[in-house]
C-alpha cells in the first residue's frame, strides 16, 4: 500500500479495513507506522499539493477538496496549501491556456473560445475571477486582421454564369451578398512559428458580462435548492433555468459546474 504512492492515514485505514482488519488492529498498525515516519499527513499534503499544482495544473480550491476527500486534517492541509500563491495560480493557469489555445478549432470565435478556456480553468479549481483575468490577458495577444478581399472584377474571357431572374423580378436586385469580413488570429507562443488561423470577430467583454450575470443567477438559485439534492438533478435544474433565460448551453454548463465545484470546496 505504501510502495506505489504516498497515502494519507485515512486512506491507509480504509485499505486495512477493506482487507478485513479490525479497526483497533488497523489503528495500532498506523500508530506504529507514524512513529517510524512512514505515515505523516503533513508531509503527504506537501507532496500532494506540489504534484497536483505543478504537474496536473490544479488550482488551490480543487487541491483543498482533494485533500479533504483523502481525510487530511485541515491543520495538516493548510500549511501545504499556503504554498499555492495567487501569483503561482496565475502563472500555472496562463500555461494551461496557452497550451489549450493550440488545440482549439481554428474557426472558433472569440466568445466561444473565452467560454471554453474559462470553463477549463474552473473545472481545474481556479476561481472565476482568476480564470477570466488570465483568459482575457492571453486572448489580448491574439491579433485580428481582415483577410484579403477577392478581386473586384473577373477576366472578360471567363464570365461568371448567372441564371435568369424569375418573371417579375428586377434583375438589379439579383446580387450576391458582400463577403463577410473574416479575421485571422496570429499566435507566436512557445517560440514556435506564428500561424494565421481564420477566426470570427467577437467581443470578450460581452462574454464576460454574460458569465457574470449567469453566475449571479446560479448563486441566487443555489440558496433555495435543497442541500441534499443530487448533483445531477441540481445541474439539470440550474442549466435549464439559464437556458430558459436565453443563455447558451455551453455558458450554462460552464457556470453551473464552476459554482457547484466552488460550493463543494467550501463545505
């Protein structure tokens, strides 16, 4: 049990009970292991926080919740969690966003990109304020530029075929809509070559306002929900509420998951 990875005392007690050992026997074994330094929840918490923040990119709230689920006492967990500062969270979140940007669909617009990135950080335990600040900063490096327009005229030798207008229709009204202005984003991250990716125009501020208003609605509704309500039912109710108010499904799911995660970590 101690050879594959470090474990908390509560985890080891659960393992011993699962193997059929009486509680009293398990406690004596764990006390002996603690005496020789093989069981130490404070040291376990330090290792866990470092590993989950540095390698898994988890935020402070998510790591605190993990330690609680592993039965680590707050007196042992809090000193370890103190090592995750606001600055280190911002730096780690920025790294995650930069990596995720490279895998987003090239035709994704700015608002959807913002929602996906904020949702990704929220699921990893970063606060809404940190997630928005980091995503907004990283997307500010995205350059939008109009793509070159098509030639104004065609060679006379290759006329564009047209169909005759229906009877009674004014031929002058039979025209093509103007090509909508597409934009490209140019990224030059991680020392790689910059690449131009087609991207639609969008407003990051609009997405941020939408998230804020949705978050307020969810927080208000959470106060009236039964604390014993199953999480799946709570998600369906909250997402449905936002959908009925005109919010997109992606925004609704992102906000609801983030708020339920935050409520769980505060318990």
